[in-house]
């Protein structure tokens, strides 16, 4: 049977393209990576069996308009752009590709942390402008405490690197409240509130959901040591951005390194772009060629496995309640 797959982006890494081609799948791509309207139009007009979802919204309207849709895979792990409830009501499983971009995001986290601590971004701009501005007020990280909110594969990689440069590392993850830390030398904390007063550097590694939206606001920044650093490679909406700007302007936070913002692309004239103590990157933490290849091949395997009736890792399904009610026979015929 030939399957039709929509990739909600103009392209997919060759590792995923090759797997889909080997299965004889017909693949369609967006011409505009940010167009919700194009996604909705295509899904209303083409009999898609599967969607590989990138960053643009996959709306309830799009899902409802495609009666042939059987499976969705996120190209990554964050599903805040997918109408999960709408898919679940249809009995459509949504898979993710955990770990595929973990190393890339961890390395971006470290880069932003070091750049924020030593004002690398500001000095680079000064030198490019012809000014020999030698900032000598940076933060030395050895001996400081790193607080990790979320301690999955990315957080654990960051922890190992920061332990190696002499930082103390503490972490909170609701899935790890009890038992030994998966990384020796890291102390698990009982809550975010317990972690904040100890964190000279705070790094976020959580998904965006109703529990984490605006997780950090004015009260949380006030609870941190004065002159702390925030690093966010998770989702911009985890942070109350207005409160973050105030904390950066007042000196409560020394600096921030942000790969994600509440609004993306970052609006022209955003106060974040005007602050010298903010290092910004355009949500590319997981976008190295190696990570893109891993996510593309993982997403292709997810949708093909489901459509072909082969086992797919249930732990990678974000709505596992649909699995027990969907037989393997119905996957290709629904």
C-alpha cells in the first residue's frame, strides 16, 4: 500500500526522506514553513495518512479536515504546536523523537550559559563596531550552583559538562522526586521553589504545558540569588517575559541566554533585543545537521511503523490512551 505523508516544512533531512522513499510513500511539503493556512488547505484537499510535524501549528481544524489521517509524529519532542486533544478524540496517536536532538540542545545550552556569563555577545558586537570594549566583569562559573528545571536527556548532558568545569549541580524533575539521581554528583530537589534560592545559574529543560506555562515570573526571579543567570532552550512561554525583562533591567538577573522566546520570530523592537545582557539565538538549539537527521529518521520510522503495523515505541507516544483502542489491522485501513 502507498502512503501519503505531509511534512509541515519545505524540506526534511535526507535520512528521513530516504526511509519514506524506501517505503514508497508519497511526500508533500509546505512551501511556507510558517503558514497555518497552507497546512489547513493541504489537509482538506489531500488524503494524508500521516503528518510529520515541524514547528508550524497543526490545528484542530486541520486534523478534523483530513478523515484519512492515522498517525502524527513530531519532528522533535515539543508538541505545543499540535492540537493533541483533537487528534486524541479521533484516536490518532502522536509520537515524538526523544533524544534525537538532546546533544545539540545540551551544547547550545552550554554555549548560551558561557556567553551570558562572560558577556561574549556584547563584546563581539562592540568589536564589530570598531570599539575595543574589554568587559572584565564576567561571572566565573566554577564554584557556582547550576539549577536544572527538568532532568531528562538534555539536562543530564548539561549536568555532566557543568560538573566537569567545577559547578555544583542541583535538579528538579517531577518524574524523579524519589530515588537516586541518574547523574552521580547531582542533588535532586523536591520542588522548583526549593531549587531557586540556590541557583546562581538556572537552566530550563521542560515541555510547554498547562503546568509549565509562565512557570517563572517575578516571584521566582526574586527568589533567586541576585546576579543569577537564566538559560532557556526549552520554550519561551515557560517564562513570563515581561517579568524577565524587569529582572534583567534591575540587575536581579545578571544575564540571560535565550534560544526560545514567547513570540517567534522575535518581533521587531522587542525589549529583549535592546538589552546588552541578553544573548539571543533563533530557536536553533536542536537544529544541527546531526540532530535534524536524527529527528527526521525518527519521525519517519514512527509514522511508517504505525502505518505498516510494526511495533512503535509506546513510550514515545504523547497520547498513549489511544493505543489500546486502535488495532494494528485498523492502522492502514482506517
